[in-house]
């Protein structure tokens, strides 16, 4: 799935979106409304929705950069549109 692929057209559904909201809450400590997945069904759209929520947190160090993401930056991978999950 690419950053511009639609979550629902790629097989996502409301139950999976609910699980993702819970995972985002646990990982980043932010409350993302479930309707955000329906209004912005792409990774890029959700990133725009999440950015202000993450910026407003006082505990910025609470969400470490995942090892895989850090490794991509170490090897010089700069094209986020090419990332497939």
C-alpha cells in the first residue's frame, strides 16, 4: 500500500480502522477520531490530520522513531511514495 492509496479500496474496513486508531493512541499518545479515516483514507491524508496532534503534545520524546524508519534514513532512502507495506 502506498501513501496515496485509499485505505478502503485497499481492503480496509471500519473494524480495522478502529484497531489503527487504538494503535496510534498507544504509540503516539494522540486521539485521532475514527471519522478521520473516512475523511482522509490515505496515509498522506492521515499524516496531515495527525501532524497538528503530534505537534501539540508536550511529551515529544514519547514516540521514538521505529527502527525500520531510522534504517531507511540511514541508507539514504528519501522517496516516501515508493514505500510499500
